[in-house]
C-alpha cells in the first residue's frame, strides 16, 4: 500500500509512460491515465504491487485476454513486470464514462438499454468463443462514449483480482459462462431500474425481492418495455415466468435483445452488431481527456417521423394520375394550356379597355402600410426534451424593446448543434391574429448562429413542434444583427424563430441567445 501511494502525477514508468490522472482504486489495484511519450497518445495503466500474491495471475490473465480481438474490449498494448515495484497492464484509453455513473443518476430508456446491452452481450459472446470469461462484469466495467459506442474493460483481469488464495475448481470452470450470462441479465436489470440484483454494488442499491424472489423490472419501475422485462426474466428467473425457455448463453442474450431492439438494429447476417455499432468502434478518433458532464442518457435519435414530408393529398394523387394518363400526349396538353392562356389574356385586355373608358373612376383602395407588428405573446419551443421547456421565464425579453437582454438556451457541451441531443430549440411569437408578414429583424448574442424561421397556417393553433409549419427562411452563420425578407402574400399568426447551431461561449460550451425580434408587416 505504501509503494502504491508513492506514485504521483508526473512519475514516468518503463521510461515511457508519464502518469497524469488517477482514475480509480479497486480491489488493491490502481488505474491511471498516462501519456505514451513515444507514440504521443493517452493510455490507461492498471497496476498492482509486485509483492501482491495475485500479481502473477494478474499479468497472466491480461495476456490471455489478448486472444479476444473484438473491438469493444479495450486492447492490451503492453505488459510490464516489476517496474518500480509494480506489475503494469497498459491498455487503450477511451474517452468514456462508466455505466454506473449514469445509472446512479437515472435508469436508461428501454430502447437505449436494449442497444447498450446488445453490444455488451455480443462482445461477451465473442470472448466466450475464444474460451475467455469475464466473471466480474458489473456496471463499472461498461463504458459509454460520447458517440454512443460501448466499451467493456476488465476482461480476465477483473477475475484475477479475486481475494488472494482463490483456486479455480472444476465446478468453477464449468460455471464461468453461466456467471457471465447471469451478469448480463443483472446489467440489463440495472439499466432498466438502476438497481442491482442481489446486493449493493457500484453505487447501485440492491434490487427488491418478494418472498425470496427477485421482482421483475416492470414491478419496480413503470414504463419498462414488456419485451426487455421478459428477456430479463428469462435470464434471472428461477424458473422463468409463463414457462418461457431460459437463456443460458451470451450469444442467446444478444439474439434476444436484438429481436426486441428498434428497427435500426433489425438487420440480417452474421455481422449485424458490427454494422449497427458506432464507427467509433474502430477507435481511430484522437484521444482526448474526458471533460464536462457524462453523455446524455438518450443519445441523438433518427429524425422523427413528424418531420418527414406529409403523404400526398387527394388532389396531388389525382394530378399524378392525370399526368400518367396523358403521358405521350403532352404536346396536345401544352397546346391546350397555351390556348387557355391566350384566351385569358384577350379577355383581361377587353375588360381593362372597358373599365378604362369610364371617365368616372372611383377611388382605388391602397394597401395598408408596412409597420412593426404588435406581438401578443411569446413562448419557448423545445419539443425534444423531457419537460418540453427551455428557459420559459426569459421568453418575454425577446420583445421588450431592450437589445441588452434576451432569451437564453441551455448550455450544451462539445458540439455547436446542441450537443447532438436535439435538432434545435426556439421561441414562438403570437401576433394575435393572422397578419401579412414583410420582414423580420433578429438581434442575437455572439456568433455564428444558424437560424431558421417558420410560420403556421393562418387558422392553426399555437405550435408545440415543427410539424405542419412552413419554413420561410434560413440563415447560416448569422451574426449579432440579421434581417429576413418574407415572400409577399404570406399570412400567419404564429412565427417560430428556431436555433439549430449555437455560438461557443466558453471552450467546448455552446449557448444561444435571442435578444430582440422585430416583425414587420401589415395588420
């Protein structure tokens, strides 16, 4: 213990690895983030005192784990024996967060839990094919990257850190696969309800039981998917409910989770999981020290169907049928159209001559002048968050006439497109009734900001999403003062100013601000 405590940031091991940050201390081992001075990259170093009775088994387990080449396991890059009184296992460094940190805050949504556990189960199945077992799989050993990719750590090494003097019996060897399969079931259970079956572990409380039987996830937390609840019971149930067959292999766990996943996971072929995994699994990204909060519990999803084009109307379908019916006779159709236009022109000329011959013309109504329109109310629009709200108490500042104050978005991390969590946020301006728009002037803070402007139909109710809205303008990389010209003849009551890319207010922190909106038009 005293030798381990002498290690400090800045120490160099094996004349190559400079220690930088202490990551964890578990079961007598210590994990550091270090810099490889030869290849100029970050690595993870797990060390155990050379005098520890488990030290030799520790290195041997790491050596055996190298036979598993699945990219979801962090690769062993180097094994160093007795350097400064420490045995070292050098691994790849992943910019990721342990699953237990996320589950300590909240369970994962069912679709997200299915994706994560499908990846973990498939990785474990590949290890089993090579005869390698994890045996200590807990939420702490599963890492989630910002991109959504999954990493598994501790293969072989976690079991080597069992209490000193532990000897594997024949029964132990026969039950290693069963232990990993049960751990997969417990991981799925923890993802769904943030409880760990059996005991308190990795910041998670023990799962509840009733008459000695583990309560199923749907009995603990509302909203859990029926299918995932059934998979959990087929792994952990003794016996499973409703006479369902028990799942006994990691490959069967991955297959069962794949069947209940969303459409993006339902593809055929032996390399399904490799295809659906994030391209980040290739680990060609530059290594960056983790900063900021953990990644969102619900990563960016596919574009909602609400934003897809609406189905064709009956008029459009009829028009398409006419076009198909007249295919080959387009010359006659064009000739007919030309005749109709000619007749309309002659008729209009005749009418104008007739009205022009009357010397007693009445006064001509002139259009109403363009002026600044009164805004009756302002609301925030954030349809993709759980509470559907984005600083609603500040929205009134966008029409208060003071360009020094405004409505702020939340702060998003790492990416200007709202951290990749949403397609955008904005404000809804209520003009009090249908108005003809002429132009908009936007006063923003910072830059650049990507802005889109939408309008509702004249008789529509106040929008709570972009569905059925018409996009009338888009400004890329807008500065602090931007003007938008509106096509003439546009009548609307509700105008939406929608921010899709935010300026950087601090390193890796992005926030947008609308300080003032002025709407010009005719009442």
